[in-house]
C-alpha cells in the first residue's frame, strides 16, 4: 500500500527517509561521536549531560533512558549509528529482536532455538 506522499507503508516499520534523517540528526551525530573511546566514557559518566550536549529532544532522551531502540528509531535514529549506542547500553542483537517482536528476551531466545530445529 502506498501513502499520499508516494511512500510505501510497511506496518510496524519506521522508514528512514529524509524527514527521519532531519528529525534524528542530533541523535545520529551523538551516536557517531561514540567512535571515540573518550566520548563513550563521557556518556557513561553522565548520560543526560551528554545527550544535552548534542541537543537531543526529550523524546530522544527518554528513549535513551528507557533503553528502547524502537523509540530511538522512531525518534529519527539510524540503526547503523544506534548500534554503537546499543553496545554502550549493553544491549545485544537479541535484546533488540525482543523489542521488535514485543517479547521478553528469554522468549525471543527460545523462539530462535525452536526455529533452528
């Protein structure tokens, strides 16, 4: 199905387009900064101050506090930049998969094991 803007609607999926890129510019810029170990350490010392330094919106800051990757994507985050932040937050691919499916991490892992049989 196609929306009025000519974009394809994929239920449950946030498309990363120009509008999302603009919306998430500060968030993605902050995540890019984590290529530096010193910046990762500064974030760990004071997450809120680090987010403020980059001008994150309240929604973006709440998603960081909540460790919610889906909310970060909805707030304009690009998964390639968010991967660095996820690592700092000690979230692995199974945590993210669990968030995407609405399952607990243990249930998500059990589903993966069952699918592999």
